[in-house]
């Protein structure tokens, strides 16, 4: 499958609000994508699912995170940092924390910390604000 078609399929994903159904749909979609799920544009779209559907329960860590982590971490930190800057979500903050606990280069660590600091300056509240502040205190 080509990158454009795979990205389009990921963009079309709309969670139902039922976790088992949504996780099953994600697994099916990722199986259909095959190796295309490792292409940069597709990985960008996978992370963007969390931006578009911040309240959806898509598993923890779930199929998207597992698919992203099949590629070396340094290959998706920039995508995650960009997502955090656009619209931080509980899942993207949690993904950043997973990155911090892995073998992360100093440059990518700094990039994620900068993205979290930028996200903290945006109008966020409640649990998300606490998660961002906690990640910055823990890993910054």
C-alpha cells in the first residue's frame, strides 16, 4: 500500500466510543496497512489520531503506540514533539513519558522537553495540565 492511501485510511478513522470495538478496528486497520504503517506520513497520521480524538479510549498503550514503537524511537520523536506543540493530549504526554524511559538521544530528549514546555504555555487545564507539569518535573 502506498503512503498516501495508508495515510488517508488512518485519517478516516473515527472512534465509536466503545474501547473494544475501537481497539479491534485499529488492529484491523494496522494489519491492512502492513509495512506502510512504518512510513513517516502514516506515523504522523497515527499520532494525529490522538489529537483529533483526545477523549477516545484507544487502548493503553494500544495498537497505535505498539505500531509506532516497532520503528526506532528516534524516528518518531519529532512527530510526537510536533503533535505535542499542536495539541497535547493525555496520550501524547504519556507517549513522551514512555520515550523518556527508553534509550533516547540527548537531542530528542531536549526536543520532547521543549515540546512539553510549549504545550504547558497553551491553555490547558485539569488532568492534562497536571500530566504536562508532572512530565516536565520528572524528566526535565
